[in-house]
C-alpha cells in the first residue's frame, strides 16, 4: 500500500515507519525535518511539512495514497497543539477520501479494576507531569467523537508506552486498559507501531476507538 505518515520522526511514528517498510509498504514520511528518513529504505519518501501551518498542503499531499496514519504528538509545553494537529490529519483524510488511523492517548480508558474511573479521572493514577498531555488526549477523543465524515480509527496506548522489545504478543481492547496476567498495562513503541500496521492492513476506518497492550508479562518498561 501507499501510506502517508504524519509525525514520522517521533517515537510512535518511527516505529510505525519501520513496521510499514518491513511489510513492503511505500511510505510518504511527513515531519518538519524528515530528510534523514530517506536512508531507511527506497520505499520511504520524506516530505517536510509543518502541519500547524500547512493544513492545505497536508490535504494535497495525502492524495494518491491508500491510508493516512497520524502519529502526531506535540512536545512538552505544547500539549494544546494536539487537537489542531489531529484536526489537520482528519481534514487531510476527509478531503482525499482516505481512511485515517489516529494515534490517541490512554486518558479516557477505564481502569481494569472495575472502579469506573478512567486513567485521567482516577485519583493519584497519573503523575502530575503527564496530566497536560492526558487532558489534551481527552480533548482529542472529543474531537473524534464529533467527526462524522472522515473514516477514522483511533488506537490508544496502554498505561505505559516506552522503548522496549518487539514481541509480537499483544491483544486489542476497546474502552478499558488491557492488562497482562500480572496486572500490567504496557507495550513497547515497536509493538505499538506493529499494531498500527495490523489495523491498516485489516480494514478501512470505521469511526471506532481501540487500545492494545502486551498479552503476557515481559520485563517492565522504563518510565519516560
């Protein structure tokens, strides 16, 4: 397939790019400074765009592809940019009549303890330093709920998403944190990127939210 990947140089974007290339897909890798990505594979075409400024260019660039993947995540201090960045990705997919896979956040996922609390609402669950991006992810969820035209799918990470091994052993869920037998809810960037490609290869966008996590206990991921 031909995939346009927004946010190709971030942690999730890099993992999705690696997974896509390993499966033989052609990727237009979009970032503000994507030039070094050309060395990854002849199937990677770098495209420099600032999606906060070049919204029309993003829609134009999406034409001729089969899928849009948005792995956009603003840096610390700019969490409020997540919603406009996601809005640009949705508009690009809508205008190009393409399905779009959005990387979301775990903020609105329910805890697996049956308390009814979400990651964001549970007292003491989130460290203070990550609350700004969690709140932005909740706003991103609301944006998706209001989007009725684009063919979107949103994949949300578990409680812990960080560098780690690629195991190929993960399972999908819907509105509750997926946990392993030890009660951990975690996945590596590598497996999260692979899961994104699983969804792209399986179906078209269908306005649904999913999550994914390792199905068996593995060595704990390093925080941050």
